C-alpha cells in the first residue's frame, strides 16, 4: 500500500558547475516556488506534495544531475513538525519540534 501524499516545504541551496543548465530544471520542478540566484548558487523556496522528503529530494537531485553531473544540493524538507536535512542524496539530520 503506497503512502499518502503530504505537503512539504522546501528550503534549499543548489550549486552547479553549469548553473545556466540547471536553472530551467529548478524552475520547472518548483513550479510556483521561488528560485533566486545568489552568487554561484541558487536559493530555492517551494511548497510541494509528495509521499516522503526522501523521494522528493531524490527526484529533484536526479533531475538536476541529468543536465549537470556535478551539481550539489543542500535541502531542508519540512512537513508538519518534522524537518529532514539532506546533502545530495544523504539524510544528515531529522529534527522534530
């Protein structure tokens, strides 16, 4: 039985060797969210629905790396009172309020 979709808030920083290549992918993925260039990084804020933060994070990084292999993602996914911090595909910390 698949999990139910939940609402997640994304706060992320994306660094890439080809920022112009990943920008379009970022904007497409976050939809109505914001993508701002800050130096050589992108600062991303968005709301999206998914089954888990891990799945959403994996989906985003896979899409980014399909256009530029050397892309780094530092992301915080928050749903309810739980925040999961990722560096690339790796869960670094889970914070429950």
